[in-house]
C-alpha cells in the first residue's frame, strides 16, 4: 500500500467516524434542535458528488469514506425531518 493510500484511509476513517457521535446522540435523544436542515441537505448532495467522484476515479478511500458518511448524514437528515 502506498503512503498516499494510507493517508487517504486514515483521513477517511477520522472524518467519517466524526459523524457517529452526532448520529448516536440524535437517535437516542431525538433532539434535532441544533441540527440545520439546510446544512445537512447541502452536505448530503456534496457527499453524493464526492462518492460519484471517487467512483469515477476508482479511488477506494474516497468511495468507502463517502459511502459511510453519506449513510450517517442521511440518517441524521431523516431524524431531523422526523423528530422536528
């Protein structure tokens, strides 16, 4: 594995895992007052584009990270819509 791939996977793991606490907290408390619907909507579109970009480049760190991040962001967005 090349250094660039190691850095990519490390960055992917850190940025993706940063969404887990928010998703867990929101699921447990159902408190969505501090979550911006606009921000998460735009973020989901952006992450979708990053995922497509990674697929076009066949860049697996980008694909894997954005697949997980997109799943978590969609879950948070759904909770925001459901629990408001």
